[in-house]
C-alpha cells in the first residue's frame, strides 16, 4: 500500500496534537507535507488516516469513488443525540430514501415562505439593543438560530410547550459544547446510567424530557388533518411520501428534527459571528455591503435580500476563511482503490478536509485574507468550496443555513451601527465541534441607522 507522506511520530502524540489544536495541526502538517498527507489520529492503534485537500481527490471521493467507502461507526458519537433513524446514521437505500423525503422540505424555494418569519425573529431579538450596549455576538446569534429552528423547523408557536422545549434545548446545546461533558459521547464506557446524579443518567433524563415534548407536538399534529398550507419543515415532512407511498414514522420525524437542531444551531450562530467579526475588521467591506442593502429600500423582500450578490459573497467568505466544520464526513475504504497515484487498502480512513481545501493558494490567492470579492470574480466548484461537505453526505440543512445567515446579517446591519472591541487579528476558539471568535468579542452599539 502506497500512502501520502506524513508524520512518523507516535499515533498517540498525533492524536493528542489534533485534539488539542486542530487548526494548528492542519497548518503545521500541510506546511510540511502538502495538502494531502497521512496521519494516525484515532488513538494509539490508529489506522492510517489520509487528509485530502486537493479538489481533484475530494471530487473523486464525493462522486466517482463514492461506492468504495462505508461510514460504519464514524457517526456513532452522534447516535445518543440524534437517534438510530437519523439521516446521518444510515447508509445505502435507507439513507437515500430519507434524503429524498427530506430534501423538498429544505429546498431553497420551500424556505422562501419562511423569510419574513426569520426577519421578524431577528428584529424581536435585537429590538432592545441601544447605544452604548456591548453585544455578546455569539450568544445573540445562537439565540436567534435556536428560535429559527423551533419555529421554522419544528413549527412551534410561542407558548408553554415552546418555552419548555427552548429551555431544555438551550441547556443541552450549551452542555455539549463543554469538552468534559462531551467526552461521554466519544467513550462508550462512560455511558453508564448510575442514576439521576450520574452524568449519563442526567443526560438520559434530559433527553427523555425533550423527547416527550417533541412527541407531544407530533401527536397533536396527527390528531388533526394535516394542513397543506403550513410551510414549517415538520409539517412538510409529515406530508411527505416515498415512492411506495410510505410516510416518516414518529421516531424518524423526531430523529430528523434533532439532527437539524444539532447540525444547524451552533454552526449557523458561529458562522454569523465570524461574518460580523470580519466585516468590522474591514470597514470597506462593511460599507460596501450596507450600500447594497440600502439600495433595496426599507423592509426589502427576503427573497431579494437573499439574492444580493455582495451579501452572498460575504457569507461565503466567512464560511471559507474559518469553516465551522474543519472536515467533511470521514470515509472508510471498503475495497482497494487507486487515487492520484496512491493505493488505499480496506480499513484506511479518507477525510476530505474542508480547512485544507479552503486554504490552498492554488485555489484562493492569499487564502488567509478575508476577501468577499473572490466569490464575485469566479465560481468555485463543489470540491473547492465545501463548507457543508459534499456528495450524498453533504449537510441537508445547508440551504436553510445560508438563507438564515443572509437574512439575519442583513437585518441587523440595516438597523444598527457598531464598533468592534477587537482591533487586531484573533485566533479561533474551540466551542464543541465548532471554532468561533473568542467569547471576549463584542460589538458596541453606536446608534440606529436611519
């Protein structure tokens, strides 16, 4: 087996290096070995793990060689949260069926009907922002993102069930960003229910409370005739039918809702935080964006907003410089393959690396520089710009995330003037599985925009 070059240091050392600082790990290894390299980062007895940054290799993994891989236990870490029926837990025909049922509900055109709701939620969350308030951007963006999920995805309206579920989910989502708390999802021996005071027992109790509220909402919807005029994602999913006329069961519905929550909450909030950070580091970009937004007039149509070229470029560039997910879903080789002169035997792990692909000087001139113009000057392929992964395993919620990101950013910037408390470059801070500006990042409200 011929593999790309890589470090010869012990597997445990490599594993700890990646866990401690993934961005520094990728920067160091790519500088030494290039944008495709072999590492051993899955513990002391790790199999070869090959990180891929070249677009040609990534495209092959996503398309022509897609049937040469399996996902196996790669996604098991998410199972306690999203359940066995989640889209990300399944493979083959079952995965394809679920994806076909989910895609229409999350299609761009379907989401347009929710545009005014997303704008209204943003305005309500920010209505009390006054000069000289110092806004904790990530916290505020995460709050908006959670409300969008509860109302746009779950289809809930404010009330007792809404408030209770919001409270429980906020507590859960905050907890899983803690490295200590999240360790129990990575190590099965820690998953022992020793009563309500044990960590795993508390988690199971928490999930039971969340599930009871979700199932109550589903049961209430089923007790009435399904309303075809409702456009929230849960309602659309409940009306969806596969080729044999079958619909999603209660467990499948619950698991898909939890998947969209887990994959869409912290990620969208973090991406928005980066967008605000970069725009206030580069005032000329902020001025140009505001000019584009002002030309749309007061209270523009959300669809027109979402199609604004520079707004779209800003959001894409924020997702490029520091992608929220540094890697795409790992693939385990199940039959011997040849790829770019290398031979990969069964058991080898191939990982399309979003961070490496987004930092290639051959693809992006001055890749560490924030420059939205690059997305106006050319169109990048799905293997060059892949913040949501790619192929059949790309993030199902990417259209919702981009739509929400653009509407929230435009709504806030159209109504307030800010000044950043950071005047120098910063290093991303780990927050669960995402990387965000440090919590000390604040935007101080200067005044309203008229």
